[in-house]
C-alpha cells in the first residue's frame, strides 16, 4: 500500500530515493559535516560582529 502511494506521489523521482537508500552511508556524513560547518561559520561570523 505504501509503495503504491509513493509511486503515485513521486512518479519518476522514485529512483532518486532508491539511489539514496543504497548509498546513504556516503551521503549522511556529508550532510552532517555540511551542517556542522555551516554552524561553525555562523558562530565565527557572529563572534567577529560582536568584537567589532
């Protein structure tokens, strides 16, 4: 039942999800590192603004 709904809602993009699930051990650390990097840069910029 869920597969039918996903096929209907995602259509041809269903293959992207399957690709992600097959390679999620590669993609998840990249996304986490990008989020931490963005937080670190924002913190650094905020500290520079406060000190000036």
